[in-house]
């Protein structure tokens, strides 16, 4: 399998990124038992499916960016490599914020910064270990911005698509579906994300800027941060006891600790963007018929019904991390895309990739007609 570079740049940070990656690698559950030949065949097949899916993405989306994706890579990875890749991305996303916070804390408590980084790195590694067995694929638009980006990625200047082979194989076995069909179906979703960023080359830096803004607001006052996290934990516990008490949808887990108007506004924008990206990818998957993936109806039915019997611990972790909120993003964004395409056609919808000003806000995600009106379509 492919692997990202071996280290995640440390620099001045409150998080020991290398420890996070190594902790995740140690704690990640074992994947399916496969021989060397079986692993080689699965990796080769996933590469074929990744390539095969791109023309279908172009056909469905009408985005000419799908014709040339040389600015990004496709990597077939295991769970540990997925976790390491994400520590690299997190180090990019949090670099400026962590450096400023580390400087502040070091001045206040010089002897605790290194210990804090070790503890936080181990905690992050534990979270990544859990997630590493759940993710089928991920497009990482920030790969080339990492200090440890490989030469090929740095020269290309783009991102990388990660296909997590053991998880794809585990799920296809769990669902008892045709492996070739399932792998192509997964690749269609993930390649759509790759095409999105190719169609909107400004999107990577826009998201980076917005994430940095949110993280700076979030950790800017360390005293308030501790208080907010405690409040979020209490709120999560209450919601688990009485789901009917919620009058508005939760954004999900740790993100519920955001309370200030400026923080909520920053999160609202990122929520809308993520809903758009995930919803668009799901619409592409749903546009696939039996002529492309023969057993697609069976795959959809079995995939959508999986997870209903999750254990209590996994349900709690998913709630804490906001993973159920992410699933709502899929459906909210998909409804927006379908409504806009029904009103304006795919060509009208594709105005969304033109500039940051054309991105829908959170209100427009839930009321697509407002976006259509604002765009003058």
C-alpha cells in the first residue's frame, strides 16, 4: 500500500503530531486477514476503480476539471497511514493557532508546554485510531501545504485522495456485495471530492482560512475553552437522556461548545460548505445506475441500513465527535443540490464553483430557492 511521508512537522505546537500518528497506529483495530497476494490484488483493483470512476464523475457533474486531475494524487493506504496523513493535515490546519497558543502558554507556564503536547498528542491519536477503522476514503486538499509533503505532492501543489483498503474490504464483506461494484461505488464518491477542488482551485485556501479563523476563535481564550468543553459534555449527557428535549438540530458533539456569535457564524459558514461538498458527492453516487454499477440498488440498500446495531460505546463516541451530525450534512447538502439542479439544471448549479461569493450559506442550504434567487438563475 502507499504511505504518506513518515513524519508530521512538529514546529512550535501544543500537539505532538508524531506521537498522535504513532498512537493511532498502535491502537487502530486490525483489518481483515489477507495474504500478501490478496492485498496486492485489492490495491491494484482499487487503483483501477479510482481511474474508472473519473469519466462517470465528469459525465454526471459536467465539470471539465475531471478531465485533468494531475494536480493531485491517489493513494491506497492502510489504517495507520490514513491516521498519519490526517496528523499532517491537522498540523497544517492548526499551525498558526497552535503556535500562538503555545507561545502564550509557554510564557505563562514554561514547564508544562511539552507535557501538554504529549498528552494532547496521545489523545488525538486515540481519536484517530477509532476513526481509522470507519473511513472508506477521504480527499485531503491540504496535503501539499504540509512541511512533510512528498516531493511529487509539493510539485503538483494539489491534494491527495486516500482510499483506505482494509475498511473498504471489511465493509464489502460485511454487506456481502459484489467487490468490484462496491469499490467503484466508493470511488465515485471520493473522486467527486477530488473533482470539486480541481473545479474550484480557490476552495482549498478559502477553507484553510475559514478553519484557521474558527480554530483561533475556539482556542483564543484557554480559560473559556475549558469551561465550554465542560458545558458541552454536560449538554451531550442531557441530550442522550432526553433526545426529545432538543428543539434545534445539534451541530454535533464537541462543536456544540461554540457559544459566541462570532464562533457560531464561522462554524455556520463551514457547515454550509461541508454540507455542499458532501451532498454533491452523494448526489453523484445516487445518479449512478445499474449500467455503471450493476448491483448498485443492493449496495445502497445494505449500506444505508448498516450501523443500526452499533454498540452503546460506539454510539457515544460518534455523538461526541459529531459523526452523526456529519451524516445530516450529507442529507441536507444533497437536498440542496437536487433542488438547485431541478430548478436550474446542472449547469446552473455549477455556478457554485466559480468563487467563494457563490457558496451557499447555511440558511440557503435549507432554502435552496434563496441561493437560486441570489445567483440570478
